[in-house]
């Protein structure tokens, strides 16, 4: 299993980014794929996840701002992040079946 996360960058507060997680060696549509994040000095925390059947789960701190989705044909899971806040600054990781991608850095300036 290989996971490749991308789409991070520097954005001003209130802006948007879309993260992508490309999977190989595993079918996302048959598994739960999650996005986690880890800010400096903090523990890694769940942001959102999408299950094989398509149901989703979000952390309270991103509800209404972030949307997780999946492209079954391309085997990509996206995380659309809107209304970004400085406290969203972190490295964002995608994960499936305890495998982790390398992470992509999101920095939100105030």
C-alpha cells in the first residue's frame, strides 16, 4: 500500500485548499480512508474519514468547513478545506488500514 498526499500550502485565514490522497495497492472504495493532522507540539488527531459505503465522519472542529470525498475511478480521497483558520495549521496525513502517507503541510496565516 502506498499513499501520496498533496495539496498543502500557505493560505490566508478564510481561504481554501484541497488536499488529495492518491492510493495504490488498495481500493479506497472498499476501505475507510481518514485524514488526520498533527500540529507542532500536539498529538495527531482525526479530521475526517470516509467509509467504504460512502458515509463520512468529521471532527467537531471542522464540521461545516471541511468536506471529505472520494473518486472511486481515480482512487483518490479529497479533503476540501474552506474557511481556514490559523489553528488549522498542521501536517495533514491520509491513512488507510494503518498505513500512512508522508503528509502535506498546511499553513494558515492570520
